[in-house]
C-alpha cells in the first residue's frame, strides 16, 4: 500500500490528499470560503475520485475539511456571478456527476465531519457511504431562508433520512446538532470532538481489512437494489450471489473461517 504525506492537488491547494495504509484522505481546503464547493473544487473532487477508482491500493476514502466549517454548500459568489441559465445548468450537471461518481466508486467513502455542513455540504455528507461527526458539528439545508429551496441537496438527503425528517430540515432551514443528525440517520455516529480521529481511524482499519472485491461488489449491489422493486431486487442479488460465491476471496474467506485462521485476500 502506498504511503505519502499530505500533498496538495492542483488549483491553489483547494483539495489535499494523503494516502496511508490503504486509506486516502481528501481534505477540503477552502477554509476562508467555508470550504464551499466552488466549480474548481467540484472538478478537483471529480478528477481525484476518478483516479482513486483505478487505484487498487486504496481501500477506503475519508472526506474531511480544514477550518471550523466542514462545507457550507455551493459558492454563492460564483452562483451570483453565473448569469446565464445554460451556465448554471452545466455547473449543476457537473456537480451531480461528481456526487454520482462517489456512489459508483468501488471504495466506501466516510465523511469525517467536524464543524458545520450546510446545503450542498449536507448533501456531500449524505452522499458518503458512512458519516461520523464530532458532537459539536451541526447540519442544515438552509436554502429556504434565502428564497432558494435546497433542490439538489434534497436528492441525497431524502434518500438518506426519512421523508418527514427531510422535509423538517428543508422547510425550517434550521441547524440541527450532531445528536439529532444521528437520530435522523443523516450520520452514523456523533462522538466527542477529541474522539473523532480515533473513531474514524478504527472504522477505516476495520473496512480496509476486508476483501476489496467483496466490498466493491457489496457497495455496487447495495445502491443498485435500492432503486428496484423488492421482487426485482431479489432477482438481481441472486445473480450477484453467484458471482460472489465463485470469487477467489469468497473461497479463501470460507476456507479460512473453517480452518480458524485469518484470510489472505487476493482482491478477486
């Protein structure tokens, strides 16, 4: 597995990446702008995700941020300066494509949230496969407060939490604390601020120890079956199950279990 210190990607250091022990940590690095999703940052995330998708040494991805704000959504200055409808539509398509890429990646993504995540920042958290937040973190979809419903964020949020809770967030526009976010299901856990690093590291080590083939197959099948009827979902997973049973890692895992030893994964 590759190991490297945190290094800046292009575009004025707006995104940092460090790799260690099969874990790629991506750090949003626009603290003076609330780590808002500028066009350049969205493009950098997309390019980085596409590169990671082809990198078998990466087993897990962490998304975190520098500064006291995790991500305050889209860059409103850019939004105001984008005058033409076609330009706005094109920017929205690029961002939606980046979010879809997150779901399509073979590696699971963990949001490590310390601070405030609002609007598209809340959407970014909801799109991650898992999310762990410090107890001081807060979340909101506040577009309604400025006359602009959180249209894009509602797509991910409403598919992560119950419709009633999603509408509560969308209609009120108010911040909710991490405990409430965990109760709603927006995040997996709210942990003491000082315990955030340790909890995320524990989770990533656990996931990285699994078969990368099994994790990738499982993630893909999970999101695909969610979009199907129950009957179609059962038919689909029955076909996937055949692939899973025929994999080298399933054979190794079952054999290791029966022999009471640790498996040695091949990633296939």
